[in-house]
C-alpha cells in the first residue's frame, strides 16, 4: 500500500529519505533492498549494485503512490501553502508590472528585441504562476494579458492564439469568471484580429466586446472596461 504524504510535506525531507535509502542499499540493508524491489518489481541484482540517487528518488516516489519523482515534487508543491503564496505573489507582481508598461505604451513593435522579450516573457511568467495558484478566472486573465502583450510587441498571430484561449476558458467556466472577463476576452481577440489587418472581423468582434461591456452589472467594472476599450491601438478600425 502507498504511504501517505503528510499534510504539509517537505521536499527537503523527501530528498533526505532518498539519500538515506541509497546509503542503506549500498550498505546491503535487506529491508532497504526489499523496499526498492517492491517499488520496482523485476529489479535485477546488477541494478541493486549500481543503485543511484535517481533510483532511490523513484523508489520514494512510488512508495507515496506517484509514477515518478517529478510527479511527487509537483504534488508536494501544490500542498505547500508557502509555495502557493509565492506563486500568487509573483503572479500579482508580474501582472501589475506588465500592465504598467502596456498602459504607458513605452514598448512596441519597433522597441529593442530585449525589451519586447522582457515584456512578453513577464506576461507568460505571470500566467504560469497563476496556473499554479489561481482559479480558471485567473488563468483566463493571464491569457488575456499575454494576448494584449503579444499585440503590443507586434505578434498578432500569437496574440490571437492566447485571446482564443482566454475566450475558451471564459466560456468553459462561466460560474468562475466574471461578466467582464468575457468582455475582455472579446476585446483582446478584436485587437489581435485588427493587428492582422482583418478590419471587418475586428469591427464585429469589437462591437461584440462593446455590447458585453455595456451589459456588465457593476458600475465600476463597466466603466473600467469601456475606458480600456477606448484605448488604442486599434489599427485603423
């Protein structure tokens, strides 16, 4: 039977378990060898003789019911309150930093490559951290941020990919997202389409975003969205 992870597992402690197991097997400890064979049926004598730390980590992971060490690490990270809080902190900080640059409009398609990459990778990093610590709404907002950033740095095809994913997340999780999330998804998609030069479709999508924005229930949220919708660039539509 698989061992149970504690409520607040510690990856350092698990690494120590693996090191201790490796040392015990190297010393010929029968109980340790049986543990390795139980976790990995069919383990040959030659494998025992050359038992590595990686082998020990795999044994520990399987004792806890995971296929491998990476899966165990992921599960531990998800259960560590400290790590979730760290993901959330980075998600917020990166999100705010990217939006500050987008609002300032100080990075564009003609900016130095390093500046464009820094902004785009910051948006990706924010989305990654929210994937680890947030809800589907946070994930949709992360996709929206990437779409807006990609449009700003001159990558409309990439922007469309993430705007569509934002819209998909909103439509698949209507209970978790806000009404303004759906409006912003259409806004990001409209900008990306406009940047590609399809003005007719972009106008339709912008009109849809406008209608969704005007239907937002909260006065403050509605005003904030409509203000953002009026901001450029709209690439001539």
